[in-house]
C-alpha cells in the first residue's frame, strides 16, 4: 500500500514538473519575439531637421508644395523617419483657402542599434486656410486625410487636424527681420483600424505639441528652432526641431 502511495505521489510530481516546464517554455516563446525590439528611451532627446517649400505657377491658382524631413530618435544618426512629400496645390479666387493633393514616401527605422527599416507610401488630401487676428496673430487651420500603404500591412487611413499660431514679437506685422513665436498642436486619428494579419490600431494615433522661436529672414524665407512633444499610446518623447520654410 505504501509503495502504491509513493508511486502515485511520484507520478503527480512528474505531471506538475511537466506542466511547469511547459509553462516556462510557453512564456519564453511568447516574450522572445520582443527581445529584439529596443525599448524606446523617452528621456533621450530626438531631433528633426526639415525643409518646407511652396511655389505658385506664375500668376495662376495652381502651385506645388513639399517638404523633406530627416527625423532622428537622438540628435543625429539613429533614424526615426526619412520623409519625402510633395503635392499639387489649388487656391480658388473666391475664398482664402488652399487645397492640396499629394504623395509621400516614408522610411521608418527602429529605435536603437538595429538598421532595419519599413517603407510606406501615402496619398493625402488637405485643406489649409489662414485666419489673422489684428497685426500680430496669424493662425492656420489644416485638415488632412491620408491613405497609407505601410509595408506588410493592409491599407490604412488617418485624419489629421493642425492648428498653427504665429505671434510677431519685435514688430507689429510679419515682415523682414521679424522675430516671432510659433506654436502648433496636431491631432492624429486613425480611420481604418484593421491593418491585416489579425492586427488592429487604436482610434487615437498620436498628438504633437510644438513651441519654437522663428525669424523671418526676408519675404518668403524664414527659419524656426523649437521643441515638439510627441505622444502616442505607447510612448511620449521630446524632439528638437530645426526647420527652413521657403516660398519660391
């Protein structure tokens, strides 16, 4: 009888040991894919270097605008994104609003030492209209709708709203040699939440809040240097921004 109880106890211990081993292996397999993805250091300062241009075809209502942005997880070298974007613009005579139909190509890098990247192509439509308050306060409202083809994902859509505010500081109007304060806040909302392979994204994509000092070098040319706080569902991070804006 004692031998039977001992055997039963040993058998039960063997079963429990197998369960423990199985659970351990399952946990390792579950977390292993994430070991190669570096955790974003939210305290490390990033930097974006940007060039924006805008031109009109002679005296017509048509034009072209675009931008080149080199975004880094750090001050320089750890690629976050390389963004190339351009679009055809149209400004109706009857209203002070500019419409754009454009295309963007985005190369996104992983945080840290990995050189792995993903690519994205996007088409976007936007409306931009300015509202001025007095001589010193200049606002712009931008609504943008994007159709995004991200590598290894289904078609994604996104809505964006940006409120820009420029305040002239040393002069009563935005003219040559004006120092100004630049502020904006942009909200990103995902449209298509199902992105394929059983994966989905939240409605809220991100928010960007920006404060900078700008200098209007001459008519059609200005430079800005400031700080942008970007917040997603997963992380929040500060990024320096240095940008050149040119109207050709």
